[in-house]
């Protein structure tokens, strides 16, 4: 299957029988088409923002990647996981994007563990700028997901005297909390909430490995619309994540593939930064918590009173929607969250479906994520981090690995200490 993505008026060529046409920034014209980003242009125009052309092209690429990531099912691939994805994207500057096609394919391959083949054509979206554009006075951009890490990051930025422009990908169950966080932090942050609203015919894939690519593209769009950027200065784009989740090492050999995502991995962020640099986009992606555990983030937060009041309102669960907008309490993100509260020394007021992990049954202590986390913590305690599979670390591209190893060791031990205190044997 080849995925062809662009606005409804794009000239993407003739479709073959198995090809999928996806409409960007609009609605599908029939049931055989997909669509993404139908409301994005409206939201940006409502705020009278004027992003630069290459930021729009990057967003078009990201929306197309989300379409492909959704439409192409992993179960149909020869090994049940690795997909061969062919994608054609309409952009306003196809020559530039074609020249850097290999760089983009490399970062997508690392991010999603698939093989990507990209093609670019013209007639992409570059909307007419507003007659009287607004250039927000924010001095940086902070991705605000509704999660605990991005919440701490925004709090710390404001405490450091910065004025971040908050950008969110609307997620089911998080839209209201994202808006509330942006309104409460500091004196209130300018806030842009966007939703890719991807819709593809047939049975869709749910792995969502490419989700951080679209999140970063939103941030680039906003950053290029700031007054600071218009005045020729660089803009920092903050994507805040603790070191354990960022590297996300497989806790057991069974987790080498499907269960080890790379959404904020420093290799991916480094490749994304290279793309911004060759595109002459004066934007620097930063993760100031790369070498901190989640518990260290909480303990080091620069507004403890505010964090204590609102930390439980944030979302971490990987199965939040499936549990009726409640944290399950037993998936790996929930375990890292609970371990962080334990390390912080504050009462965790989050409501968990599976709160008592001391119950020795398949729903609690013997649940797969809990069991694997406990095994990994015990192994690291006994033999050190090298006892785990560390394929997510590469000195060739990451440089000195010691700070990564140190933060991973502390993060895994943090989880182990919580599990011991919770009665998991």
C-alpha cells in the first residue's frame, strides 16, 4: 500500500488499486479516503498566528506520517511488526524535502522501527498569512501533554523567569486538564491545542509509534510564529521527559520491540534537530530532564506548593482511556509515576484501578508489567545495569554513555524501591 497525503486540491498522481488517499487539513471526500488535521488551520487562523512555510511543510509531513502509522497494520507485515511504508506528501517546497529525504527516513525508522520510503510533490498547504498577524511575546515553547513530566517542566520554566508558549496535542480525557494547567501555571500561559484527528478506513494500527513526531511539529509551528523568531532570534522548544522513559530500555528480552517506544529518545531528538538545522528553522529542541529520574523531577520542582496541589491531576497511564479515564496503576508508566511519588515522599492522591499491588494474582503483583519491572529492578540491584538489554544506548551517536547509564540505574532502582514498599515480592 502507498499512502498519498495532501490537501484536497493536491496533484498527487494516479492512485493504484491498493493505494490510500489521505486529505490533509480537510475531510475525506468518500469512505475510501483517510483524513488528518481538519481543524488545525482553523485553530491557527483563529489565533492569527503566522508560522513560516517550512514549519507548515513539516506539519504536513507529520500529519502524513500519522496517517501512514495509523493505516498500515503491523499484523500484516511478514514478521508481524516491521512495516514497509511508502508515503507521498504534498509540500510547498518539494525540492528541499526531497534533498533531505534520507535524513527523514532515518529518524522515522528509528522512531517507529519500520522501513520508510518517502516521496515529495508540490501543491502543499501554505495558507495566506492573516492581514494583521499576532506574534506572541513568549520566549520559548513548552509541549504540555497533560502528563506529570511536562507539567513539572512548565512549572520550572516559569520559576526560572521564562514565558513559555504551551502547545498540546489534544488527547481523549486530557483536553480540559491541559487547558487548566496552562491557565494556572504562572500568570497563565498562551496555549495552542491541536488535534490531528486522523481517520483512516478499515482496521487501524494502534501502536502509535510516531506520535511524538506530530507533537514536535506542532511545537515548531508555534515557535516559528513567535515575535522572538520573527526578530531573527532562536527559540527553545522544550519536550520534558524523565531519563528512564526517554531511553525506555527493554526490561526483559521480550520487550526489545513492541514494548520499548522511542518517542523522546535522544537519538530521535538529535535527528529531528538535524532536520530543523538543515531547514534553517531557528529552533532548538531541549529536554532538561534527560539525566533525572521522575522522582528527582518531583523533588527538584521549583514550586513545591503548586506541584503538591495539582500533581495528582496529571495523566501518566498508558491505558487511561481503556480504564474509563482512570490510571490503571500497573502499566509501566503508572509504575514509574507511583515510584516517583514514593521517592518524592508525598502522598499519591491519584486514583488507581489496581491500587494494591501486594495482591499475589495475575491482575496485580503477577501482572506482566509489574512482574517485569520487579525482575529488572532485582537484576540491576544484583548485577548492575549491564545485566539488562541496553540496545537503546549507542555511544556512536550519543557520546559518553555514563550519565545515561547512571540515570537509568537510579530510575530502575526508584521503581524497585516502590515495588518493595508496595509489597510486591
